[in-house]
C-alpha cells in the first residue's frame, strides 16, 4: 500500500522520502505540521539551507521529561516548506547548534 501525500496545499511540499518515513514511524501529516509550526527546539539541519525542528512525543506531567522526540527537517524556499525528512528519536537528543529565536521570528513573519 502506497502512503499518499496530504491534500494539496501550496504552502507545503512533501518529498517521497518524508512520506515513506511518516509511514515507517506511524506519523500523520497533521502531527508533522504541528511540529513545524510549534517546535520545542529548532536547530540548523544537517543538509545545506535546512532547519530541523523537534517536539516531544508526550511529556510526563509530574517530571516534565519525555521518552521520545519527533523531528522534522525542512527547507524554506519562496514561502513554501519543503519537508525533506521526519523521524522519531528515542530519549532526549543532545542539543547542537540552535537557531536563534530572532531568526525564527523573522521567518514566521515572512509567511
């Protein structure tokens, strides 16, 4: 069974790789869009001119810790998000080179 791309939306473009990973990890398009629009952490992506954003899958209310993270890597080009890859990370990933909040605000203002 082929995993279908979400409904046509000019703001988002889904690569075949991202769709395959969504199927593998059991993630929905709506969940990935929520991660992109409201990230808990944002970093520079591994590929050139990309950003990687993360949200915890679920947070323990008592301790504030989580067991798994959901990540999405995208490229912003001409006001369109090109979603390159998505994945789940077990545990809490180490922080790398974070994107400053001012730059994230500027990108959000452009859209």
